[in-house]
C-alpha cells in the first residue's frame, strides 16, 4: 500500500472575511501563501482586511513582527468580490455562516471555477461535509478543515474526511496544516 503523495499548494482562497475567514487568510499569508479572500460586499471585505491589519499591527507593536514582515504578509493577500478570482487556487477554504444551503451553493460554484486539481474545504464545525462534497463533481477533493478561533493563535486544525475523501486530499491537507505551523488532528 503506497503512501499517498501530497499535492503542492501555492495559492489559497478563502470564502468569507468574517473573524474566522480573516484569521485563516492571515495564517496562510503569514506562512508564505498567496491568498485570495472574498466577501459578498465591499464593506464586509474591508472589515475583514481591517481585522487582519489590526492583528498584524499589534504584532509589530509587540515586537513579534517587523514592519517589513507585516507589509509582505499584507502584500500576499488579495481581497475580492469576484469568485472568478479563485480560478487559479490549489485550495479554497469556505468560512461563511453555518447555513448548509449557502455552503452547498458555494461548493457548487467553486467546483465550476476552480481548476480540476483544487481541493475545496470547509471550516465548518457542525455542517455535513458530505452534503457539501455531493454539491460538487470532485467529492474526493472535499474535506473539513476546521480552524479554532482565533485562527492566528490557536495551534489546532481539525481535519474531517468523508467516506469519499481521497488519501491524497488528506495527505495534502495534513502537509498544508503543518506548513502553517499547526497541529492537524
């Protein structure tokens, strides 16, 4: 039984710029990933990007980051209102409100937009990952990737597989979580 090989992730998308989405995007950008974060309107997007900037500014004030580090991190984050901007992402993490119908619609949309190799994950703590996976034509590339709040500080990520999540998808998400400096359980 050969070991599943992790896919290389270069660009990450995050759907939703609330507290969790903003925190996840920040963690990804801090770990060197080019990150696209989307929201449904400019006001919510600006709020999410503001949350990230505030968090990083506190890090600079405490001497945990340099101003240059902060600028580099912010430079790797692109805010958008257009889901077409996920077209070249290797991984997209959905972090919207706990509404399964909305999540299924987002997964179906992402399935059409994202490249065929891309993994689509949900940050849900309670919704059915299987229901979301079944809204796509790539259920083997769907999993739960549940970050704990606040994402930039908490060290755990809960990885949730469905009956059809592939070993490659799991290996990729475990490696990705590790690259963020997180413990994947």
